[in-house]
């Protein structure tokens, strides 16, 4: 009878032997195994057959991200191709899912066709190549699998997906998805994306073309007939922190002031308040969609402002349509539609800048054109 259990220090000699057999080019020492087990730096799991070790997996969880990293994984040579690897892998994936990890990632020697074919057949995708990765200077393929998906059998993914066509139009692309969902005709989406950007840009935020501001996006949505409400944690013109040049700041202030006054004239509700998860749940429950500004730091360690469209929520995840394909080139558009973000990670990512501006443009169907 085989069982999968956490390793103990007594397993270390057998683990090191198995490791040396499987990875002669870059093997972990007994000392490393002891450290992993003793200090809890990693989870070491073993596949045990009545006291003899058939295989093992070393897992690292990054607290701050949604990534589970499989640091090492092997089945004893004489025991391969009997389904042991599949069983151990499935178990590790389930554990990572329970930790709310969105992805499982690992490195495999680039010329190890056996292991590559094993992982490819189990849904892992190549997302990169690391040259000179192992001790013998050989390269590694970086493999990744998405572990969570929106349960589209329970609820169809109704909000359509669009990829932004420029690096600075995440806000407009998010708005276009909402417009499409609420039945607003899009005759030329690419042009409309640029039109929306022209109306909603802060002009100077970020280097290069400026991203969109919350007031501008709300104004552009209202202009097209949508029902709009804006939640914003700070009053007045925002997103000015990173703009050091005074004349640029003045332009940004002027343009946002014009948006704020236009929203006032149009009686678009602007709540100067934080936007809480309970409010988000309530808005989604009422059939609305929400565009929010997030910092991508939680996902890629770069502090970039990024607008995404929130499409659903459940006890564990906030689901977003992420218009950006740059950060996640290995993901298909289908995977970026209703992308699950663990709630605690979303809470950390929601907000931007040193003042943690939190902005949410809540959208519903308003007046449709004739
Ligand atoms: C990759 C590995 C874990 C697979 O373990 P396993 O117990 O043989 O896996 P399973 O029996 O569950 O599945 C075997 C499947 O892997 C693939 N595979 C394994 N060996 C293969 C080979 N020589 N050629 C082609 N495909 C192969 C096939 O899909 C095979 O399925 P099949 O037998 O139905 O054709 C094992 O080969 C191993 O330990 N390799 C060395 C360590 C390693 O490279 N680890 C990955 C990096 S951390």
C-alpha cells in the first residue's frame, strides 16, 4: 500500500539518494533536505511504499504571490511509468489549490524529454527558458499550469473578453468589455478603445502615453449612456505622486478638474470613500460590473498602475477580465477571462501609489443608443 505523507528527518538519506539518481547534474545535498524539513523552509512530500521511498516532491509557497513552486519532483528510476508520478503530482496540485495558489511552476532540464512530455501531457505550458540554470550549465524550461478556473459549468462566463491593443489602454479595454456585455454596439472596437483613451487619459501619468484616470473613465462611460458610479478613496485630482514636473502636474490637475466638474453636472454619484469588498459583492450581485485600478506588484513585482474589469466573486476568489497580455503572454485569452485572484491577494493589489488610491468605476446598463 502506497501513501503520500510529509517527510521526516529519517527520510533524508533515502531522499538524497533518490535526488542524486534523478538529478546527477544538480543534486540537493542531505544538508539541504534536512534544512527544508527542520526549518520548514519548504514542504517535502514523499510517496511511501511500506517504508520504501518511491518518489518525492518539494514545494515552496510564496506567501505574497499566488505561485506554488515545485522545487524538485522525482520518482525512483525502477518505479517509473506505473502512474506514481501522476498520483504524486495530482496530490501536489490539490494541496496548492487548497493554498489558493493560482499557478504551479517548476523548472525542467531543457533536454529531459521524458519529464517534459510528462508535464506537458498534464497541462503544463512552457513559459520561458533559463540558460545556464543548472550546476552543469544546462538550460531549464520553465513550466507552469493554472490551477484554478472559474466554474463556467455553474455559471457561464457571460462577460466577453478583449485584449488591450496598446500598453496604455487597459482602462478603455476594460470599459469596452463592459459596454459589450451591457449591449452597447461596438462598430470599430480598436478605434473606440483609442477614443475612450483620448477622453479619459490623465495625459502624463506613467512615462510615455499617460494611462487613464478614474474620473475620466467614469465620464467616458456616462457619455456613452451607461449607468455609472465612482468610488474613490481621495478627493480631487489624483495619481499625481509620481509626476515631479510642475507644469505636467498642472496639466493633469486641469484635465481631471474638468472631468470632476463634468461628473458633477451630470449628477454621476462620486463617493469619496474606500470601496469595500462588501460593496463589491453587492454591486456584482445587482448585475453590475466594476473597473478597478490595481498595482501589478503582487503579480510581477513591478509597481505599474493597471485597470481590470471585475466580473464575479465567490468565497475564495475575485474574478477579473485582465485586458493585458504582456504580463501573462503564456495565458490564452480564455484564461485571462474570469481569471481567479485569491481574495487576499486582490485586497493587497487593489490600490495604487504611495497614497494607495483606491478607485472603482461601477457600471450598469443605462440608456442604450437607438
Ligand atoms: C517525470 C517523472 C516524474 C514521471 O514519473 P512516472 O512515475 O514515470 O510518471 P507516470 O507513470 O505517472 O506517467 C508516465 C508518463 O510520463 C510520460 N513519460 C514518461 N517517460 C517517458 C518517455 N521515456 N518517453 C515519453 N513519455 C514519457 C508519458 O506521458 C507517460 O505516460 P504513459 O506511460 O501512459 O505513456 C519521472 O520520469 C522522473 O522522476 N524523472 C526524473 C526527474 C525529473 O525530471 N523531474 C522533473 C523536474 S523537477
